[in-house]
């Protein structure tokens, strides 16, 4: 019963996420039927949802609009922690789209989350929080990786105090605030006060500011640190000094994304990796050692 109710809750999230153009498994469609019936009573919804799952041959992928990846989180086995961030992410995403608050959008957020998952950083720094959309994606990965021995942290920096306050509130509601510090100020200055080693950086605070951010961070990056910079396509000209720097000093590549954002259909992220070991040319010469 609990499992079925849990699935219904996530079908609700799927509805909120409609329109992202992804595959809808049949069982998710059955759950949407259960959700539709919820007005007739919670118990009724459970029964209909269950019957739908058992015997209904109708529906399939064509029966409803595509559902986003939140649906797949409904498949979390009993005993795993529920994803408290998912409904907040959906809400923030909708608000950003409705009110034209620039954010990375789902396609790049998924890639960003994947990079965080792979790097498993202890300390992440984000420059440009807005109202917390990308911070929620990053922090959710940090929370999943958190253990008694591994206590990751995200420091996110936003120049607009009102936005910073709103981000803080969304992160609290997503139950992620224990691993996040929201700092208010100019990221170019704030990063100079931070202590390393920093394992992961996400820069998304207007192209002309990017170089100042990396300049203040470069000496605090750990070997193998990952640096992701958004808008490397549409803002390539205004962040040229940044792009020149990372392409010269790190292993760096540009990844392009087709997006479904009202303000842009295609943009790139520059993904740079700090070398694990100093390059031979970086070793001090014998004469330098004295
Ligand atoms: C594109 S939005 C960030 C979106 C956010 N990363 C996301 O995906 O949800 C850029 C944000 O950077 C902030 N910003 C601009 N200049 C800044 C600076 N010098 N330091 C810190 N934040 C800055 C803006 O106020 C704005 O909220």
C-alpha cells in the first residue's frame, strides 16, 4: 500500500514535469490514472492505480504526454531515501521559466549532476546562484554521496541578496541546506576568501565575470578538479579571456546542448579538468629550488 501511494505521489510530479519530451513507461501512465482519480478519495486512487497496474492493457506511451526523469525516481526501492529535492526542483524550474529567471535548464543540469556524481567532490563552489536551480541539482548529488566519512559541501555565491534568500529557502525545503552555504557578494571577490582544496566549480554569473572567478580560484583547485562554465556558446565573446585561460592551462572541451528554454535553444558548457599531476614543464628547475 505504501509503495503504491508513493508511486502516486511521483505520478503527480510527472504531471508537473510534462512537456520535456521523454519516454513514458506504461506503468507511469497507469499511475497518472490513479492520480486523476485521487479527487474521489485517496483509497479509491490506490485501488484504481493498483488495478491499472495489474490488468489494464490500454494506454502505453501514446496515452499521455511525456514525463521527465522524476518519474524514474518513483522506481526507488522501498527502504531508499525519498527524493525530497525533486518537487522543489520542478517548482523552481517552472518559476524560472514563467518569470524568465535565467537558469541552466534541465538538459545541462542533468549533465552537471552527472559530472558531480562522477567526480564525487568534497567541496564545490558555484558562482551565480540565482534562485537555486543548479544548486539544487548539485546539492542533491552531494547528499546522495554523503556518508559518515565523506561530508561534502557546496558554497554558492550570489550578488543579489533577494535571490540568495530565495535560494536558501528552496534549499531548506529540499532538505539540502545542511550541506550548503549561500554567500552574498561579488563572486570574483568572495572566491578569494575561500579556503581550498576545491574539487568542483560551476561558474554561471555573466561572461565578463568568469575570468575573475577562475583567477581567484586557480590556486585552490585540487588535482583532477572539474570546472564547468555555462554559456560557453552564446557568451563565448564576453568570456574569451576565461576560455583562453582554461584551454591553455587545463584539459578543456566544449559540450553543446539543445535546450527547450524560452530564451535559447542551443548553448554550450566548457568543461575543464585540472591535471592530476603537474606537467613536466611545471616542475621547478634545480636552480629555482634554492
Ligand atoms: C544565469 S543566473 C545563474 C543561474 C543558476 N546558476 C541556475 O542555473 O539556476 C546568473 C546569476 O549570477 C548573478 N551574478 C551576476 N554577477 C555576479 C557576480 N559578480 N557575483 C555573483 N553573482 C553574480 C546574477 O544575479 C544571477 O542571479
